[in-house]
C-alpha cells in the first residue's frame, strides 16, 4: 500500500478529511475506534514523551520510533506527522522524511518557524526568511517519493500571511496550512490566494482559531481539518477529575457501572492492536 497516495486521494475527494491528534499509543487506540485518520501532534508528543512544552525538545529519532509503533498497530489508518521545522537543518529534515516514508507515514507537516519555536497558537513565534524556508521545503519535496507534504506558515502579520500562502501554493507541496488563523474571514482570504491547492485548518482548544464544524469548513473550501489536542486535553481533564474524586472518597475506587472502563474494557481495546487481530481490510490496506 502507498500510504501517501491513499491520503492524497482522500484529501482530494469530496468533503473535509478529519485527522485526530494523538499523543501516545493509548490515545491512538481510542481515536482509531472513531476516526480513519490520526495526526501525530508535536504538542501532544512533547507533553507525553518528555513532559515538556512544545518549544523544540523533540528529537527526531523519538518521533520516528513512535510513528513506527503507530503504523504497526494501525495499518489501515492515515498518519500525518508533525515534524516541526524539520529539526532545524534541511538535511536532517530530508533524512527524517525518508525514514518516515520508509516506515509507512502518510504525510508530514513542515513549518517555517525558526528556533526557539513555539506552538502555532501562542505568541512569540519567529519565522524564517521566506526564501530560506522555500529552499528547505524544495529539498524535502525532492526527497519524498509519495509522502504528502503540508507546507505550513506561522506568519502573523496580515500581508505576510497572504504573501507566504501564495508562495507556498506555487510549490509542489500537496497542502497549505496557515496556522493560528484568527477568523472565518481569514480562512476565506487564504483560500482565495492559494487557488485550487488543498487547504488544511488546525483547531486546538483555547487556541487562536475559531471553533468551526466540518460542514462549515467544507463551505469555506477547506480540505483537511486537524485536531491537535482533543485526546491530550480530555485525558488531563479526566485524570484531574478522577484523582480529585479518589482523594475525596479517601482512596475508595468508584463503583463500576455500565459504560465505565475497567480491566476487561481496557484489555479489549489494546488487544485490537496486536497484528494477528487486525481486520482483513486492514491487512489488505497494509499490503
């Protein structure tokens, strides 16, 4: 199976392709029960693997190893991988792209930030000169075989957003992402300047961008929607609630009820990730 072409076909089909941000194998196990596409979020991976904010701590071998585990467990799912700025150096970016394509990633997102980098929905981002980013992007595009490449700009000034979006659309990148878009109006403006190039929209709770449904995004001409942190933030909320309750009940576990998760339910979820338990359709997709 050519994972890049599979994702490319879905992106170019009718409707908006949703990709759900996961932060570890367990969150991916839950998300895979509900959606056909997973987004390997840098925010989530930095939080889960290192316990650190998403400001450049990720080492590329750790990310590659994580994606390899994901692909083995989920052979039939789209995997779009956040590679930040390509880990600074263009040659490193290309090496990572080759590694990810070899192990079955569907696509990558490459941003135009420079170090120290920041989450796309916070202040203080610094961006590379456009020509420098375009050179890095071009090298990545010439390195990949079939991998989907999303070109991302973190520009914040209005005229620069449009200038960069138009320049990225003129490359051979498959999809364009302007991160931190602040309004529905700006989604339309970006859509206009990139022509018929597929457009990706990133939603994150508490971020800069508006909350928009998939049908609404479709009406705005968006092709892909990534949700960077729904699993991570839900896990943080649920764990806080569970531990407060446990402390408040003097260490007595809550009574098991219909719909609650215990040993049996958790094991059943994880057993689906064992290769011999994959469905026939997943096996066919992976072959």
